[in-house]
C-alpha cells in the first residue's frame, strides 16, 4: 500500500509564526532584500537550506546523552569513526566542523595559483574557497543539465570536456571534485557509470579525484529507482566511494545532523598531511571541531539515513512539492532531485532580465507574499559564472509536513497572478567572493 503520509510522528514541536504582508515589507527593507539577514522568528516556512536544519530522531537525542567530551580517545569519537567508516567504506577518517572546513583543508593541500579545480558543478562554498586560493574553479556539467528534458542523470560531469581539458592542459589541473548530488543544478543525481569514467580519465592523467558526498544517500536512492536495483543503499554508496581518492561530506545534509563533517581516504600518503591540517585548523583529530554530542548525533544519523523507508519519503516529499508547482504551471527543473525543488525563475518571470536579479526577485516575492524563505542560485550567487537563474526550495529533513508544502504551492499561485508587476533588484554592496550571503539590494523602480 502506498504510504502517502509522513513516516514520523511529532514528539517535540515549534510554533510557526505568521506576519502580515505589510510587516514583511518592512522587514525586507531593513534586511536590504537579503533573506539571510532576516531573523527566523519572522519566517513562516523556511526552505533556505536543508543544511543543519534537520529534525533529529529520539534515538539521536538519546545517543547524544552518552556524549564523551574527552579531548583525546573519546568514546563518542569511537562511535563516530565506526559509523563514518561503515557509511563510506574508507580506512582513515578525519572529523571537521562542517563541509567547508574539509574544502579548506583540501584546498590547502591541492590548490595552486591559477590551477584549475574541475567539477561537475561546484557549490558556492567550494567555489569561493578555490577562488580565495587564487585557483580557477571550473564547472563541467553536461548539456542535459542546461535545458528542459527528462534525462535522469543531470548531475553528471561532461566526460568529453573533462578529457579535453586534461589532454590539453593537464599540468594546469590541481584536482577534480564530483559533487553528489549536484546541488547547484537541481540536486540531480550522478550516474555511477559517469563517475567511474570520470575517475578513470583522471587516473590516466594522474589527478586526484575527490567526491563531495554530502547528499550521496539521496543520490543512492535516486540511482536505485532509476536503475531498478535490488542492492541496499549502503552497497550503492560504497560502489560510488570505491572510485575516489578522497571522500568528504558535510554531515549537516545526509548525516541528518545539525553540524559536522569529515574527510575520508584510503591513501596513506595523504593521511599525515590531512591529519596535520586538521590539527592546525579544526582541532585534535579525535574531535576536529566537533563536540562529543555532535559526533553522537552524526553517528546515529548516518545509520538512519541508510533506511530506505526514510529515503523514499524524502524524495517523495520533494517530488510532491515539484508536482504541485507543475500543476500550477510553474517551470521547475525536472526530474525532481534529492533535496529541493528548483524553480526556473528566468522562465517564470521572463520580463525581468538576469542582470536585474530575476531569481532574487522571486525569492523576495515568496517572502513578501507568504513568509517563505528560499535561496537564489544564479546571477546573485555566481555573478558571471551563473549557469542558470534558479530559485531553490530546499526541504529540511523530517521537518515539514505535506500540508506545509501545499501552502508553498498556494503562495506560488498568488505570485503567478501578480508577477507582471515585478521589476527586479540591483546590488548596492556585496563581497564579490560570497555575494549572496553579504549583499544589500534595492528594488528597481
Ligand atoms: N558541498 C555541497 C554540495 C554543499 O551543498 C555544501 C553546503 C557544502 C559542500 C558545504 O558544507 O555548509 O557544511 O560548510 N551547502 C549548504 C546548502 C549550505 O544550503 O546547500 P557546509
């Protein structure tokens, strides 16, 4: 029988706040039309991110109580170690406080000035960190990811272009990062075949191959469904992680935790380097910037994320919202991905040019009309490097019900009927490396 309801019941609740449109207009003005500047008490439905916004389970909370905060040799670390090894099948594990800390350590090791860091598509933090190190981040998505079609693996890397760059300029490439799922282009899965071929090409040119696997469990359930496989989620994850030199993960995503991350490898030549930088930047390698409580929550979360019932409901929620929007005639990226619905803002509001931040205009309108917080993934986030102008509706894990998502679709319907009046925004100030986090905007009159 189809389970068309949440597979969890409430144990702890938090009241949701509703404001009037006039109150929200005031708040938007004060926030410089940047939703990162708005207090969560003024938000009705928060779809800004699925990162660290997870609802933890009763078991995670119970395990947290067993915390051991010893600086070295902590039992919480032992449980963390066991769970992370079981999850990604690597020998050496280094905890870090979140994904970008792993990116910083890897950038310290591999990045060189004016060298390329190639990816299927970098997400914002890695992209900014590599630029900060004076490297050149390069995105090589496939053409499928750039237009409307139902190709199931829009997360893939463009193998021809990868080989071409390596053939011509191998000595200018520092390393390759595969983002699984491909967050910036729709939370889309990467095909195992594509990953293996990319790995083999990189090995031919003796390049380090890294997986950013913060949503690899979501990738695994999507892959399993597309290919109609019998294997367990854990087996599928391992068949991906077997093909990389380094696996890193922000456990704020598929760790179903609030904080954390880790770097994993089998390569003994890399271990001392990673260990040293973990000590320098994060903490002793038995905690790496995490408390024992965090490590307990992550250890339990990494077990729960392997549960197929959980993962199935997770992707069902995403496609439920996607289908509701589709029924309203809102252009969305398809097929639906693992953690979010992505709206094609440019197509939805063609009257606003990308230079007037069409995506951010939709983000602001969703808040103004419905108290919904989302994020732009386009010209504001990536400036001239933007591939598409999308708005991401990221669904926090185990947090909202189907009815909350129905409300989101209703707000979209309202916007659809009034979108001709939207004119766009211009940037007054922003840090060029991380513009979407720091920008102050003003409406175009
Ligand atoms: N890699 C990917 C693919 C991510 O989506 C993120 C974060 C990171 C790395 C960095 O991890 O936040 O723990 O430092 N993405 C969040 C998001 C912020 O909203 O998608 P972090």
